[in-house]
C-alpha cells in the first residue's frame, strides 16, 4: 500500500466521505502534469503534436481496458468511451442502448441506482418503453435476485435493458453478478437482456473481468479511487448496439467534444495504482470500516439509541457503512458532525442538496425512524487508525446529546 498525505485538509478534520470523492494520488497528479506538458494539442489534429496527443490518449484507453479484463485488440475489441464522468457514462449506456434497439421494449432499474441511471431509465420510459422497477431485498438492499425473478415471469418479444449498480453508493451493498449469467446476452439476442452495470463505487476495491461478466456496458470514474475529477468511462462490449446521446466525431462517434488527454492519462495511472495493491487496501479499508461501524453502534447503545447498520447482512463495498440512529435527524447529525470536525454524508453527493432520504433505504422498506436517521460514512486508503479514533470520540458526545 502506498500511503500519501492530504494537502488541503486541516489536521483537525476527519474526512469520512470517500464514497463521494477521494484525494488525488501524487503519482496520478505527476502523470497528469507530465501529459499536459507534452500533449497539450488536440488529439484530433493531424499534425505531429496532435498525433502525439492521440498516442497518449489511445495508450491510456488500452491500459484501462486491459485492467478491466476487456479485449484490447482484434475485430471484436471492446470500446472504452471517455466521458465527463460516471453520470454521463450511465446516461450514454442506457439511452444509447435504447436508441440502438429495434423498437421499444422493457427497461428494469431500481432505487439503488445513481440518479443519472434512474433519470435515464425514466427518459427511456417516456419514449414508449415499459418501466419495470425492481424491488430491493430488505436485508441486503440488492436487486439482482429480483431481476432474475422478474425476468423468469415476464415474457416479451421486444428488447430488454436492465440497469444494476455493482456497489451501491447509498448503502455499500454489493450485487451478485453470477446470478445474472443466464438472463443476459453478449451482445443482444432475442429473449435476452442487455445489462448495464454501474461499477463506479466498486472498481477501486474489487477486480473486474469484463469478458466473463454479464455486463454489456460498464461505468466507472477515477475520482472514486484517487484519480482526477472531470472524466469517466463507459466500457462497451463488442457488438452491443449503442447510439450517441451527444453526437460528435470524437470517441468512435459516440461523443462530441475534444478529449481531455491529461485526465485520460491520470485515469489510467489511477487504475493501475488501484489494481497494484487492491487486495491489501481492500482488507485494510474494510477493517477500518468495520472498526468505525462497531464503535459507533456501541456508542449509540451507550446513549440509549437502537442504532442499526443498514445492509450489513450481505456483501458490501469495503469502504462504505450506512448507520441509522433512530430518534435523531440525519441532517442535524451531519451538521453537528461537521461542526465537530467530521465529514460524513446523508446520502450520495449528487443528491446532497436534497432533503429527502436516500431512495435505496426507502425502497428497502425499513421503518420510518430508521430511514429518517441514516447517515453514510466512508473511508479510503488515506484514512488512518487515528482518524477512526478521533471520529468516534467526536461523534459519541453528539449521540449522547
């Protein structure tokens, strides 16, 4: 594991919101700076500097695809489309596959999906597709089993698209992708389902083998694993029909706009660094998460609060825990924690301005006092044992008050 320090955070602040964004790794920052120095030209330009920028861009693309277990050569090579982030990638996958399908069909989605995926699914519904919302397991907060069950009892001759989130950003729960092997196709076949997988939260902590996975498309973004903001990627399996959402000549015709070569280089470097010590970091981060969760639950019990860790009954991303403190208001607790020097969240960062509870927690059918009091805490590779101790020391008095 490669420890590094956070330059902008003050020593008094304990950052427990790594699921929203992570500090930039210095090695990644160096790779971005080096690329910026030599690849400032437009990679679509035909002159020497443009060609140099193009080589860096395509090299970064191939490195990322290889780490994700995709095909990087041959007529059946998989495509990685660089986007502005995971939100654009989710929308390109869902809207693009729907546009590439023959006629309207069915689209499955769930409340554990990121708002960008949910909004894309709803947009497809407005185009005449049948919307099928998947129920979430009450204990694990997952949707894969519901998709298998729904697929077994639903017959249609039209196209099918399903959106699943590998690691839920609201609860940390992990989907079992092996359950889906029998209902998806690579690429689309009659009576089969094209599966879009949002792997944004999970990609930095678990290996992804795209070729053997059930996914037709897969989203990720490097700011979740010490990479740059402002760039994401959509991995598209060879042969999957997909149309552009933002038409242009860049990114194999699936996106318009000049590619950000330095960010793509930083993306590739972050992916390599995450893969290099992934197992070690995942174990350490998981231990920190479990220690934080256990101590907070104990502190709550000491304060007479029947706290509960949501989705703790199943597999979870190692860095996320969502804890409910019945009797407390989640927003009031988050503000009090901020004043005490602890950064945590009341939901996903993309919905942080909303006063509504996390949709996945609502969809799990949990008691209202649990839903109203749930906050998310997430650790990362820069989190220390000392910070866990400091966080509990600062949060425990808030629970007692």
